[in-house]
C-alpha cells in the first residue's frame, strides 16, 4: 500500500507552513473587541451627524426609495418593514417594527419622524398593534433629514448582499441628535441623550457659526436645557450645565401637578419615559401598604387632550405632606445624560459645543458637495444653452446643414465640424458644437425657432449663469457657505419650531424625610426611666385652672414623668441633661403615640447614661442663623454660665459636654439669651434674684460657671428665665403641689449677681417647693404635667396676678401622692396690645372660682431689704401673712 505522506516530517513545510501560533487570551481579546466595535458602530450608538442608528436610517431611506412621503397616502407598516428588512436591514422584523413604532410616538420623540396611523402604543406602556394593522409614512420634518440625498451629498455603501447601495449617513438639515435625542446600550458603554427644542438648538447652531470660539455657557443662553415631549419640570440648572459641559450629568425631572381646593392633587405632566399606568398602580400599592397616607381615591382622567391623574385626599389630610410623599416615591425621576455618539466611526462623549461643531462640519460637507453637484449640472445646462443660442444666431446655416445631411448622425457630425455639408457642390459653413450641443440642436423643434422661445432660452441662460456665479461664490468663500447653512436652518426653524414644553423650577433639594412629616405643634413627654413620645397639641384643649386635666401618658410601674415641653415636628431640639451633656434630635424623630401609650425608650434615640435625665430643652429655631446669642445654663447648686451658640454647631450622636459640674451638682435649666436680657433665677424654697446677663461673662463649654445666687441651707435652684420686657409681663411660678401665681415683673428689682435675692413665692407644706418659674405674656398657655402622667393646659391669664410673697392658687388639682413634674409655656398667639382690663378680668375670674381651692391673700407691703426674715410659723391654710 503506497502513501503520499513524506517519509519524514519536516517542520515548517506543507500545511504546517500556514499555521501560526497565537496566545488564546490575545485572540479572545481581539475577537471581543471586533465584536464590540461591530455592535457599537452597527447597532447601538447614533451617528453624531444625523443622530440616527443604522436601523432608523435604513427605515427612513427605504421609505424614501419607496416614495412613502408626507404627500402620499399611508403605507402598511408590514410593507415598510418588509422592504427595509429585505433590502437593507436583515436583523428581524420585530426589531425594525419596534424602531418604526418609536419614531411615530409623540411621547417618545420630541419631533416624530414617522406619521403613524393606528395604535403605535401609549404612555401607559401599551405595545403597538401588530404591523399588519398599522400604517405609516414620513412625517414632514423627516424630509429635512433626507433633503438633497440624491445630489451626491453623502457617501453610499453596498447593502448587506451588494444588490443595492445605502447611505452611510443622511444629509440632515437640522441637528437631529440633540433635537430628538437617542438612547442605546452597546458593549461596555451606553448612550442617553435627551431631546431638545428645535428652535433653541438651531439658535445655538447659528450662534456657533458666528462665534466659533464661544463657550458652553454662551450656547446655554440659547439651549436652556432638555425639552421632553411629555413636558414636566427640570429641577435646577446645575446638572444641566454639567451635562452640557462634560457630556455627562444627572438631571432631575419632576411631574407637573397642582393642589386643587386643598382636597385633591391633579397631575398633568409626567417625567420623560414614565409609564403612567404603572405609576398609578405603584401609588395605589403604597397607599394600601400604608407607605403613603391621606389618599382617599385615585383616578386616571386622561384623554387625547392630555394627562390628568386625580389624587383625592382624605378629609383633614395635609396636602403638602401627601405631595412630598408622592414626590419622594413617584413624581420625580432622574434622567442620566450620557452624550455618547459616533464620531468618524468611533464612540466619543461630547460636550454641547462639540456636538454642534461636529454637526456643523457635517453640514458644511453636505452643502459643499451639493453645491459642487449643482454647479456641475448648471455648467452642463449652460453649455447646452450656449449651443442653442449659437444655433439660433446661425439658424439658416444650421437648418441647411441638417437638411442636406444624409442622416441624423451625419447632421450631428456636420454640426461638430467633423464633415462638411454641401449644397449644389458648394460647401456650407462649418460649426464646432460639442457632442451634447449637437444632440440638442438636432432634437430642437421648429417651435423653438420663434422669437419668444429664443428670448426664453436667453433668459434661462442668464439665470443659469447667475446660478453658476453664486455656486462658485459659495464654494470659494466659507462665510458664504455658512450663510447658506444658516439660512436653511432658520427656514426649518420658522416651519417646525414650537414652544418649550419642559419648564425649569428652583432646586430646593431632594425631598427629605422631614418633608413627609406634617408640620404641627406637639407635646413631648419624657419619664424618669427615659421613656419618650410625642402627641399632637390639638389633643389638649385649654381648660380653666384648677382642673385635674387629662391623661398624658401611661407609666411603667415605679416610673414618673420628668419633663414635658411643646415643639413643632420640624424643630431641631437641643436636649440638656442633668449630667451636663447636650444632645440634638428632630422632634419628628420622637415616635408619635396616643395619650395612653407609654412611649419609646429614649436610649434608642439619645445615648443617655444610667441616671441621666433630660432637664431642659432648647429649640434650635430660637438660635438659627444667630451668632450673637448665648445658651445660659444654671445648676442646682446655683452656678450660672453663658456660652455662645457657636459652640453647639456640631453635636455628635453621642452628645457633647455642655458644662462642667462639681461633684453632686446637676444641670437644672437652660435659657436662650442675646446679651441684652435680665435673668431671674428661682430656688425651690421660693427665693429669686434678678440681674443683667452681662454680669456673667461668656465662657466655653467646659467651664463650670460662676455663682448666680447665694443659697441658704439645703435650698437648690429650680430654674432660670430671661426677661424680654416687650413680650413678658409677669413672672409665673408653679410649685410641686400644683399651686401657681403671676407676679408683675416690675416687682423683681434688679440686683447684683450672687446675692440672696428676694422672695418669689411663699412655700410650705401646702403648696410645696417651687417646680418651675417662667416669664410669660399675653396669649401664653401653661402646660403642667404631673409625675403620674396627668396633663393640663391653661391660659396664663387664668392664673391670678398677685404679689411676690404669696402662696398662689391651685393650677392643677392633683391626686394624693402625685406632684407636678414639669412645666412648659406655649405661645398660641401673643397680642401686640396690652389689654388694660386684663388684670381686673383675671382677678374677677379668680374670685368667681369656687372649686374649693384656697383664696389668695396678698401680704402686706414688705420692705425688700428685710427679705428672708419672713416666716410661715403659726399660719393656717388660707391665712397668709407676714411678721
């Protein structure tokens, strides 16, 4: 058996000579790059020149070739898809039809390129009807993309099977990439270009023609921002500016809506590419899940005239809060701008100026090639007209030459001067017409020999010659070329431009959790075991003094209320503790609960140590944007200090030191002052001292302070109040056993710091030690809460106005074993005018009270220098006096 194989293998010979070694990682890398570039250039990214992907370009060119123009009847979509797929785009009919349908959707395209007839989908996410049911044709503006395509303005390339040729780009008489935008996902990159207003983009292009060195900011004077087909609002301009300057940005788009009659929210415009039906479904789901509260009904009343989604609110619902909830979850979206397009076949991220500059370069090429094409045609026509005019000038000789020629070809040859015609042996005049001229002269009809026809030929020749001169001018002068581009752009603007649909609104920041909370005044309760909660202030109506009040909180066994205060849900509060620490918390972060609820452990909100209790609360709205205010703090042992609010700007979640305390001392109270106030310190045994705050120099947070009042025996400080004589009329003192009184501020004469002070209230076993002292004015309401959780709200005018050295009247009727735990003052509406009869009316009301409380008896006038010598020995209840 014989074999053709060599007896011995020779490396590098035979078939082995054609084999090349390659590293697999390099081969895979190069193959993937080739595939990626094929996807990028041939499928996913638009061309910067005409703003179209290949599939869109092929659809429009197939319609152009088939004569499906705006002036013809609609053609079945299946026919257009079939011709596109058969001749230019063999990638499946569904992909082609999807692209065709999108170009017909007025909610997807700012200026639709296809005029559709039938169901091409909806903003509710409904898909288009099958292609056999819909019809389409070019829209009017599409002609501007294809204009002059037959004048050698763009390059053509073979189609997929070399049977036909297709354009590699369209002439594009307007910057379609910006006008209609584009989106697509390639391999390793994506593009997302928003649509814009045609008039604005053309104005910017014209500006760039005249000012090639202009900046993006200059162009933004014309292009305000994206202009979405669905309208809505762009929030702020910074993101738009960044997108135009870098090619990338994140633009926030907010729905257009309004609150009608405070009981409904009507949505009339949606962010771009928002599915309306899905949006309504998600809102309904959130309402059912309790994520959005206050919505009673949800209706879609949209029709062909526009979008109208009605959100009906429940009675009493806060429309502002519901609006913010809808904004946070549904009515605002982000459009991520990625201005990526193909430039010379390569993907590039472009700025606004670069995008327009690339388009202008393309348009200059198109107009130049068109002018060259038209110039060649005009010169050919002028050449023919010159021959005809020459023939008319020598008509007799030309006619004789043609008549005496044996054939048409001989006549043409004679006219070209290639042979001589004779008549009776005599040669006729010779001519030197070109071949084209001779062809036209031989084909001339006798009717063209009339003088009128001759004049028309002369006129046409002059027009053609003028056209030639103009085209030569355009081709030789770039400014004339740009003038043509500008003129054509402005003509398109006049014909197709419309008003902006998308507006700009001020960027007030993202919707925060605070925006989702109704702003209302609340009552906050804190217990000794650090349970905390808030309740709506509306749950506590004002009562006359002396009542028991209503339940304010349930308490754990052994627990007692330590403090109560009133604050708005949107207020930032500073919480000062007995250990000298300060914490910061928003009121709405405190859980809202019913009056009978215990509350939530404060350790979940504030990092309190064992035995640490909240003793004072300061509302940050009182010190917001104020650099000349102070936090004035007093301790139980009588120390006082002032610290600038600047030292409390950055409070950690674990709190910071507000003041240093001596061993056994505790922070008792904090007041906001401005350096111009008098301060009044009160002690538990009824003493008080008034002095100007400038007697206490400003100190740092770590300072202990200076002595504010000299305490006798086991007495301790109960609180501090600042005097604002414009709004404060009285000093209000409340004791542990529920007694209280008002005293005119004038009765507290200023002294020097660190004195014994004056008597503020007479204390004994009946009314108990002082619990709180506040400066109050007209319209103030007093909130008193007992240790057992009862709470009473009383206008301060209901509390009698008496002298300093009295016991007061019953403010709160306490059960046995109960005591006042905390007092806060809330100003409902402070009057600017002082009612001259207010005191008399208040005293008359007190005299009319017959609830069993002790009547108030004023002491005789006391020499204030003898203060401290007053005793209560031997006094019976209701018989107050002075020795």
